[in-house]
C-alpha cells in the first residue's frame, strides 16, 4: 500500500475475502469453548493447530499410563516421538490421518480446510479403539522393569471409542469448527475492511491536508510579496508625488506668474488629484505596516470628550458645505482610555468621512461617546470568559442617516479593497482601504468595532476601546 501502512502478506486478503493465517482470524476463546464442550461430553482430548503449527486450542487430560511410561527412558523417547509426529503431521492432502503410539492408543489428525484450502488441523486423542483388548507386546518389552499388571490397570483408565463413533465425533467437531471459522472470518473481514476504509480515508485526508497546507503557504507567501510590493511602490511614489503637489501649490499661489482662469482650474485639479493620490498611498503604507505588524502604537492617556470634540470641529466645515447637520453627544462621566491619539483620531476621522460621504444633503451625522462594558470574545460557548467580569470601556459611535448598506455585506466591509457597491463607490469615490485600516487599528488597541445598517435609513459604527485596568 502507498499510505505507509505495512501489511502482512499472510493476513486476510480483502479483495479475495480469503484467509491467510487461521490464528489471525479465528476467535480463540470461542474455539477453546467448543473443544472443552467435546472433552466434557466424550472425555477425548482435542487440540487445534493452524497450518503454520501454532497451537490455537488445547483441551486435554494427562493419562496415568503416560505418566507411568515416562519413568522409563525408552518410554519417554517413544511418547515424545509420537507427539512430534502428530504435531508436525502434513495434512495438505486433506485426508484424515491416524498415528498409533506404543500403548496402542491412537491420534486422529483431521485437516481443517476453508474455501478449498487447508488452514489448520484438528487432533483428537489419544484414545484406545474399542476393539483393542490386550496390552501391546512391544509395550511390555519396552523395559524389563515394566509391571504388566500396572500397565493393564492404567490402560483400562484410558477412554475407549469405537471407530464409527470416533468418525462421527470427528465429523461433528469439524463441522462446528468450520461454522465457527466462517463466523470469525466474516467478523474479521468486516473489521479489516473497516480498517482499510479508515486507512484510505486517512490517506485521502492527509493528501488534502498537505494540499491545503501547500496552498496556504503559497497564499501566505503571495500575501507577503503583495505587502512588500505595495510598501515599496507606495514609498517610491510618495517622493515624486510630493514634488507634484508642492509645485502645483506654488503655481496655484502665483509664484511662477499669474495664471488665467482656465490655467488656474487645471492647476487646482492637479493639486486636488495629487492630494487624493497621496491619501491613497498613505493608506496603502498604513495597511502594509499593519499587516506586517511594524506600525508603532504610542500609548498615552486620552480624554474621550476631547477626542470627539476635535473630530466634530474638523468635519464641521465639510458638513456645512454639503448641507448636513452635525451633532455630538458625549456623556458627562467618561473614564479615560489608553491609546495612540493620532491613530484613534485616524479611526474616527475615517468613519466620519464615510458618514459624510454617503449621507445626502439634509441628512444628519452624529458623533457620540458613552461609557460601556467591554467583554472579551471567546471561540467557545462556555469558556474562561464566561466567568470573567466585563471591563469598563468607552464606546465611540458614528451614526448617519445616509444610504445604508445591505445586511449581507456587513461581514465583508472590513476586508481590504472590498467595496459594497461599485457604482456607488465610483459616484462618491473611495478605494475600499479605509475600513480595513480602521479595523486593524482598533484591534491594535485591544478594542472591537461593530456595525449595523439598513438600506435607506443609515449606518452606525460603534468602536469599543477598553479603559486601563
């Protein structure tokens, strides 16, 4: 197999539903129980060997005559030879065999075949055939010290079976063992097929995981290259763009001479588009720094009220120019927060700019701040967070009565370069970077941003920044 799992050629062949080794398939406990029941019924010793010679079941009782004969050297040798012949008997011809020991007792050796192939053998005995009435002469001649009367008494204690009865017993035992083998084989086959299925599923899963890992590594590398490219290109563009903006400002101010109305309009357009492009480049640089984790966050104590008032003053002229009512509402008692005032102002400025951009004339934009509780998010339904106390925080809210967004789009708006509606974005302008930067800056402060929106009714962004513990 190509999944790294080693298999034994002698084990079950799943494709052919065949048995390789009897010891790998049969239920040994059940096999011993069957043999024990026959021993209790007929007082006959029963042993079951696999084709390789492994003893799988052994239910017997030592005969007193054997214990007596082992006291003599030639007796021990003769008995051991018979046992060796019985143990190593070749039954591949599938014909029953019989071995006679020096006591006249016999061993019946019966092949155990399954699906046309010998998989083991059954040994019954030793027992005396019913027709044996006299003590064998070779037994009495074995050693001059053997007591004939003792031998005769001990032989009388051995089980006696007629040949026809022995044949019926053997046939019946063989049939039961084959039925047991069939049942064990099917159970083992089912288990092996299940294991094979699990191995195949594991192999396929391992291959898919390897492909996913390779794809992930490739995407990660591409993302790194993209970030490096954006950072390099953006940085290189800033230098000539700064010159373009600077020279356009000088031309606009008349340093190079007076401009007529049409020339002034051209220069003002160059200046405006330069500022717009510079803002885009700055956003790209910020995004690149955030993705690479190299943007520094300077932490200091911030007054939330002052931060909201600053944003309101900054955007008041733009709101008046567009005919939008700008309102602020800040709680009297607000805890201080720790953070980078420049970056938090960047967060609220971006949200305020979007609110003004997508709110038509006559609409309203609200800047709010109030005390709130900050609860850590958990991936589990009941984790350590369940037992923790919420932290005090300040919630900054930027709410508008603008065009709104579909609910299905809200989970995507924080992705870089994602735009809810291409036509709307083209009408109002935008690159799809602002909210992505906002999300990363809020995360860098250990906070959380939430959004809700409804088409035609407006959008609400809520930024939670925890207070120092």
